[in-house]
C-alpha cells in the first residue's frame, strides 16, 4: 500500500518532521512492503517558517537586539530567506511568541509585536520583494500596532505623545500616522478565521490563553474595538469584520491595515508550496495528526486541510492525536476513518511530553492493524 504521513507538530513535544518520521518508521518496520512517504505540514503556527524555508532550500538570517514579547526583553531572532525569489518568511512566534514567556510573565496588556516588526524591517533592508508572515502562537493582543511602530507608523494619544506598547494602551490612542515608505507584497498566513472583536474575537477567545484575567479581556476587547474605529475613520478600512482579523491578538487585522497584507489560510499556502495534492494523488491512506484533536481542528488547521483534500481525491484518512476531544460520531461526520489517542487518559501532561516519541510509535503500531487497502468506487 501507498501511505502518506502528513502530520502537524505535536505542540510542546514533537515537530511535524519528527512526528511524521516516527510514524513512517514504525509502519515500515511492521510492514516492510508498504511504500511510505512523509509530508510534514503546518497551518501558519509555530514551525511553518521552518517547513517553508526548508522546502524552498532557503537559509536563515539572524537579527540581533530584537525586542521579545515584553518591551524589556532583548534577543536574537531569525527569519527565513529564499534567495532566488527574494522572499522572506517571518514567523511572529520567533520574536513575539507565547513560547518565549514562562507562565509568570504572560502579561497580555504589555506584550507587543514590536520584535516581529523588527524582523520585517530587516527583511525589507535585505531587499525582500515578497514577505510571508505567519501569525500563529502569539503572546500578544496589540492589534499589530507594535510591529507597525517598528516599521515607522506612529500611534499617538490626545497630547500627541506615543502611546505605550501593548494592547492595554489601545484605548488611549487618538491618532494613527502612517510612514512614508511602503512594504513589498505581504502574504499573511492565519490558522484561525476569528474576527477582530466580539464573542469570537481576539480578546474574548484567545487572550485568556495568554494570561488575561476576565477584567483584562474586557479592557483588551475595548482597546481593539477602539483601534478598529480609528482605522475606519483615519485610514478608510473596515477591519472589524475581516475573517482572520482576530489572529495573533488582532495582528491579522493590523497586518491588513498597516502592512497592506493579504490574509490567507496558512494550511492552504503550505500545501501549495509543498505540493501536497501531488503527493496525495497516489496514496491509499493518508495519516495525519496533532497534539489535540478537538472542534478547532476542523476549521483552518492541518487536520481540516488534509480532510478536505483527501475527500476530493477519495483517500481515506486516519488521525493520531495526543488527545482526542471529538467522539466517534464527530470523527466519522468529519471524514476521519480511524482516530486514535496517543496518550493514555490518566497520564499527566508532563509525562506525556517526555514520552511523546515512544507513545506515538505505540499508537502507530495500533493503527497499523487497522489499515487495509481501501475499496474505492
């Protein structure tokens, strides 16, 4: 049989490449005659830049003295560079990501995208003609104002003074001043379709994951709504209703307003560049996976992208997930033929992370017994 293994990363434990390699090696050991190919995937979150840069045989460029997620942090961060096309691949999580902060320093009123703007500025100085900006994994809720400020935008209060960095100061904003220079073409990769504000917006859905208290969530919601009003009044753009505008703490909307960016589903861009459909055409099964299979997996994530394209080509799908939060009926309805949990229900998360490779291999062994040549009609 021809098996295509196309997993996302198992966040906190295995990269997409590691997960795909473990599954393929396990299946190959059990069934030496199977033809196994891997196609690691990402949806705009952490690891996307690494996959795209590697697929294009690009290199990494380091940028020193970059601001981290908090204004007092300084670090060296990097972006991908593809020389033939002068394309820069900037992953915001590398400068403004939640993984850069421990739990005690998750302060969403203060966190900023400024460092991501510094990476964008470095890419422009390098001569980038096209920028791919990935928005997953942010620690921020500043509507992208920090990144814009690093690129020359000014955000002023009623006294004409710059407002402090971070989402907590957005309500004091009164005037937005654009820079003289414009960026090259910017394609923005999102892994969510949430709008900027409202019940499904950046603050109410994602800010609690970044450490926000209920009171801070409301403060951030008001700040983002105020920012959207000013963008409409002063820049003539309605970013409040854009699908994906709420990505990365509102950076999706900010990227449209301040960077001239075009929002795209991250999984679609990754699959195009990795030629996933060509790999899928000859497969008898496709195996995908991620850290947690839950309702969000079916909207804009790797699993949803695999399911959509596998359905188109009539290829059955199996899923290996760190934890399963969809029941059998929900999996069947989504088009998943087999779904197996990698982690025993009673196992603590720390232990599951430490034993991730072993547990994934064991799950792949269990799955191997269920994979049979499909009958296609």
